[in-house]
């Protein structure tokens, strides 16, 4: 199988993924450095958009490092992906919190607590970004992704076969045994996996599929992946939103008890939390505009 031509294609895709990753990350870090802890209403949506862009660019780079892993030194791939995952976890949390802030009216206790909680993940994202560059990871990836001597000589049958084997290997690992047959006739991941894991793997494989379409075309079930990714994104956000609000409610209860010595004043605050938790658990489909916007912005 023609690995060298596949790796030449991979080098081109990886270098192409680095540019938007660095642009989006640099712009986001610059914005965060100028932002205070409490965001005014008019700055929430622009910041959410920047976080979404940075997260999508990070997922594409992660997909490159996964799909084209045989073309790079294994120890370097593992190191790069560890550092990248730290950034992605912080960006995921930031996006979840900002989407909640965008939904909840201003001047509420809940919104204030969300913004204060968001600050922790802002700091983590900044630290992860700085560490990536302090360790020269983007430059190292770019250097090792330099074009191979044989170059990209078109997509002959050997290159396509190598890509096909790689797709099936990753599909079995990330989407389940049946989907490794490419047809995806069964659920993409067993439901006993945590939704966060299923969502993360599906996001990754959607990007992998998009890069393999030029090689394998109709063999890649891209539309099925996009549809399932959109569905799972909605489910995941509902679950994350409810979990975040439950956590904030518990923290608020501890604060009230600590400072007041009783919970009499907590009942009114608790009602606000519970109303939103119920909406995310039962009725979030009625508020799908922001959810769908985030999914569609990711090319789903």
C-alpha cells in the first residue's frame, strides 16, 4: 500500500489545519486578556463565537494527528495530543458555560454564578494555550509535517486502499464494531459509553471522514456522521447544562449556609436554579436555536 503518498496528503492536511488553529487561538487569547470576569450582554455572543471557532480548529488538528498518526513519530504524536486535549477540555467547558450565559437573562444570581464559574476555565484555556507555544508544539508539528520526498502523486488504488484500511481501523475503535464496515447500520457507539465520550469520538470521526472524502468518496458515510453528531451534540449539551446547574446550586447552598447559618433565604434562589434545570432536562428542544447554531457552525 502506498503509505508515502498518503502521508504526503496528510502533511498537506495537517499544515492546513495549523493555520486556523493558531489564528483562532491567538484571537481568543487576546480577547480573554481584555475581558473582565463579568461579561456585558453584548459581548457574550461574540466571545461564544470565538470559542466555537477555536474548539472546531482544535478538533480538526486532533483529527489530523489521529488519522495521520502513522506518518509521525509515535512518542511525539502522544505528547502533542495530550497537550491538545487539555486545551480542548477547557474550550468545551467555556463553550458550555457561555451558551448557558447566553440563554439566561441578565441580572440573575444564576447568571452571575455562571460567569464566575466560567473564569476558572478561561484560566485553564489560557494556560493550555501558553504551554502549547512554550513547548513549540505548533512549530514542531509543522516541521515534521513537511512534504514527503515522493510528494502527493494523485490518489491511485494503493493510496485509496491505505486510506480505506485506516478509516476502518479508526471506525472500529471510535464508532463501534459494526460501523467499522463503513456502512454504519447500527448505532455509532453503544449507549453504555458516557455521552461525553461518544460525542468526543463522533466529533473526531466526522473530521476524519471529511478529510477522507476526496480519497474514498461515497464509501465514507459523511451525512450519517453529521446527522448523528448533530443529535448527540444536542443530547450532550442538555446533560452538561443540567449537570453544571446542579453543581452551581449545591455550591450556592453551601455558601448561603456558611454565611447565614441557615437556609431560609435559599428557597427563592433554589427555585430559579430548579426552573432552569427542569427546562434543560425536559424542554430544551424548545430552545434549540442556540444549540443548532453551534452544531451547524461546526459544519454538521
